[in-house]
C-alpha cells in the first residue's frame, strides 16, 4: 500500500564533499514517485523543521540539482542540535509532530553522522508512539567513517583521497631542501583514525609519511619524540608525521589539551592551536630542529574538486535508495553498504536498524595497526584503496568549480 | 656560430607546482640540439655545482621527463644559498668556474625567483670576467609573482587557481551553520600580495571573501577589528577574511611578530603560529566570537593536481625557450612573458637583462587596491583570471597522482 504525502529531507552535522550528492539522489528519485506529493528541503536540518523553514525543491532547476553532486558542504544548511530525551522535555517532539502534520510529511530523510542518526531515530520512535504514519530513513554521511554497521560512510572516500593526494604533494615539497625538517600534519578524526590512516595510501606511491599516529591507541609523548628522533637520524634530519587531532594519552587526555595545562591559553591559543602545533613545540624544544605543523583544517572535508568518483556515486545512490526503500514501505532504518566478497570491489545497499548505527563509533581494528603503533597494515590499505577510486566529472566554469546555485524558495504555510 | 658543450640546469628557491615543467622544457628541448653534448641536472641548485653533484639526464626515460610537467616541487632538489659579493669572497666563484671547465659546461639554466636570479646574474658576470664562454639564461619561477619585467611568473597561475578554488570550497563550508564564525585564511606572500589577491577570483563566482588584506598597504589592527565587526553585523555573525602572511603595520613591523612582542614565544609559538593565528586571538579577545584561523601553508605551492593548464604550458615553454635562445647565442638574460594587447589572452616570450629581474620586487599597483584597503578592483581580476585557465591532463594511477620517477644517476667525474 503506497503512502501518499510530502517528502522532507534534512542535512545535519559537519560538511563533506558529497553530502549534497545524497541530497541530489533523494530529490531526483523523489520526483519519480507519484505518491510523493511535495519535496521539501529543511533549512539547517532539524532547526528548519522546528522553525518551519522548508525550501520547495520542485521549484529548482533539475540541472542545478545535478550540480549538487559536485557541490561540497550542505546546500540546505546544516545544524548541530541534540534532541533532549523525551522524559526531560517533549516540547521539540510535539512541535515536530505538529509541523509534520501541517505539511503532511509522510517521508522523512535525514542525512548525517552518529548524532544525526540519533536525532533521526528519536523522531522515528516518537512518531510511532504518536501513531503518525511516516517513513523515516537515515542516510549516512561522515568523513570520519565511524558509523557502525556499514562497510564505510559516504564522505569518507573523498576526504581520504584528498588526504592521500595532499600528503603525496607535501612529501615532494618537504623533501626539496637537504636541510633538516620535521613536518607534522594534523588530520580530522576525534575518536576514529580512518581519515588519518588514509595518509598511508600515499606510501603505496612511495610518497607517504614516516610515522602515523591514530586515536585508537594511546599516545605517549616521550615515545613520539623518540620515534621522530630515530627517523630523523636515518633520514638526513627529516621526518614526516601525520596524526589525528584526537590522539590521547594513557589517561585519555587529549594531547591538544596539553597546551592548556601549560597555561598558554590567555591569548586564545588553546582553542586555536591544534595538536600539531602543540607537538611541534615539544619537538622543537626537545630536538632543537626546524618543525612545521600543518593543519589540513576544513579543506579536507570540503575539497569537492578531489572527491572520489565512487564516493560521489555511492552518496547519490544512498539518497536514491533511501527514497526507494521508503516508497516500498521501509521505515525506522538507515541505508548502509555491504562490501561483497571477491577480488573486484562491489557493494550492495542494505538497511540497518537506525539505533544500531546511531550510538556506536566504529574504529579501526587494533589488528590493522602496526605493533609499534606508528602505521597501518596491508589490511587497511586493501580496505581503503578501493574507496578513493573513480574519476569525477567535475564541472568547471572559468576553470573554477561550477557549484550548484539553488533558488531556495521558502514554502509559505506559516 | 654554435657553441658546443654540456648543458647544466638547476632549481632554486621555494617549490611551485610547475618548476618541474620548466625542467621538462629545458631537458626535452636540449635533446634536440646537437651542439649540446651532455645534459646535467644539478642536485640542490648551486650547492650541487659546488659539490659536483650532477644527474645525467640522458639516462632518464623520456616518458618520466614528460611526467615532470605535472610533478610539483623541485625534482632535482632546491636550495637557498646566497653567493657572497665577489670582493668579500671569491672562493665560490672560483669553484664554479673550475667545475664548469671540468664538465665543459657551456649552457647554464637556473630556475628560480629573485634571489636565484641574483645568483644566476653573479655567475654570469663572473664567467664573463674570467673569459669563460658560457650561455646563461635565467628561468623565472615563483608563486609570489613578484619578479620584475615579466607580465607574470610561472608558478603563480597554478597557486592562484589553488587559492581561488580552495576559497570557494571554504566559502561553502563556513556558511553551513547559522551560527557566528569569523574565518581568517592566511596566504603566502611576504611582500607582494598577488597570491592573496587571487582569492578575489572566487568572488566572481559568488563565493569569495568579505575582506582581503594585502602587504602593499599598511595594516591597522584597530581598523581590522572594526572591519570584521561591521561585516559580521551585516552577515549574521559571519566574516570571511583572507590575508597575506606579510601584512605589516604603519611602522613596517610584521603583524605575525606581534605574538613575540607579547612574550608568548617560549613554547615555540612565535615561529610556528602565523599571522592568521595572531589575528584570530585578537578578534576572539575583542569581539568574543568563534574564530577559525586557516593557514594554506605548503599546500598552496605544491598542489599540482589543481595547476592551471596555461601555467604548466607556459612554464614548459619558458624552459624550452631558454634553451632555444641560448643555442641562438643569447646569454646573461632571463626569459620573460609579455602579454599582447587584445581581448583574447596571448603572450610572447622575450628576454630581459637578468639584473633587471633580480633585485626589484614587483608589487600589486596601489591603484588596483580598493580605497578601503580590503579588496582589489576589476583591473586585478582582468589580469589574473586568464592566468588560472586551461585544464591539465593530470596523470593518475589508482586515482592518486602519477608523479615522475627519476633515476637520478650521478655523473662520476670526481
């Protein structure tokens, strides 16, 4: 039995290069189904629902919705908003139900990472309790690749390709002089090291880091100084280090917080300088060598020009499949990828219980990390290399990116 | 009268995405001329000459020399080495003459920026004084675009394309939440603002910075805080700032040095944190808002995957032309570009007195900077936009860059 009503899509959490590709998949697929009456995009995710700020997607040019595939960040606007447990306050839930009823929203797709899946799950469960029929499917997205139950997450492959490419280019740059230099590159990933580990892909081309530090294993500053010293001794005063922003010591304390404990925060540096800067200072003090900290910063999550074609296609497909599944009657699920056995890379889409994905962080298996804790094994490379494949047909105008230009016409039902 | 002998090529100064394209041009052109007996590449520029470390380029695969066109940084190794005035010490000059004689070097090509052209000029003049016949041509290179007498420098167009593209992507990233955020991006360029100004190209696509600060005009911290405040007031708490690492105050003091004067250097931060971090601290203290400093760091000078096709071709041509000119009898010159009048972009190569290029820094004309000192006018955009054009045929392997692999066989004549 087909459910007739409006479809609502929202984006949530930090940007990726391909979150808009999923939006494109949802919108273009939704247009194919007669049971979907209206197609809305919520501005700033859950916030747009609470404030009734919906864009009317049917008013957009289809061509621009195609351009979304290669437009980074969240075209509708994103949000970090955590719903309170319903027993603490049900105000947001009541408001969401009210808005869903008013707009006759019967299909709801929420695109994001762990926290967003938690939001999606809570909305789904509340609407069930309220006997409001609505098909709800979560669409995964995160450069961190830490969602549970899926082989990988849309957004990861592109960020990984950016990291590996950039590391290769940096490798060539930092080896240009015959003078000593310690380079420390900081990569995103608070608790999972997937993206940092992607730097190891550069080693397949002979241009990778000497040392990689992941948040999955405790970080020891003395060992680190010693590791760097040993590499520099062998390599003419040079060492190339890549580490995760989220490395922690044995006591679980973030290394990036070491600066605060040294009372250097009055100028605002504790918040501003990252772990690469902290460790650069420590290396400089200890080894009296030239050190250059480099933070890949926001660039690694929005560099759509270096997206993996496979990631773009899969993100688009995740959006499409979410709509197809919902139309078929599925709800309360998240789209996930399963990698099929065999030499050639192949995946199929499947559905997970949203709850399963929402609250467990998937980390790199410890058995994939080398015994000396400064690199990853072949298992990781075999896992990650297929994810960065596929050329993209990146649209250019004046040799600069041609990103989507949405009209963003607000629906007026207030 | 053709001069018969060996050809020597050296790379000097900071990396660019296309300095190896010039090397490719020199090597592949040199192979076409019978008067050129051997083709040598000096390891680490002038240092390789003094130490007699020459690679035998004829032993390289031509295919790999082609790959050099898209390989960033200096494949032969670079150097920062300043020759002393001859009256202070002529030891290096004598040594260079000795080595040139030993290897019968009759063609010498040196690829670099201002300082490298100074070196090239000094070697040229000394060999003239010593009555040693050698054709010497400088080949320009710098992302700073500050060499005098040429319309632009190889290396600039690619770095400019990287900056403009990255700024567009960052624009999409930082506008994703509806919360306040001041973003400060730091771009290379110690005394000339050409590369920083390239961020304005992103504005042509509606995704550029709100405020641009160049080293050509004095920087006033109070005005800056006020500028940011005004933009943030108008734009929902957001301001997007791009500035040059080399901005200085009225007294000519680098803003990046403000940190030192605040006695915050014992942890090594003065050397490590750049001007974006300094100003982020000041904005944070004054406006109590979230600030994110982003240093484009080495990425902007080695991101070959985002090179401008035109820049790659022109850098290659500069190398080719240097050889052609030398074979024709020219010496003591630098290859330069002249932009031809007319609507369509066209350049021709010409030769300059090396001295002319060596010691004068070309800056952005003040008349191209807006009156409020926070942006550039149409004249700059008209100048710079053609330089970032041209798609590149960027070779990939496993969807990662396929950079040149040189054998680097050292010549054994010691």
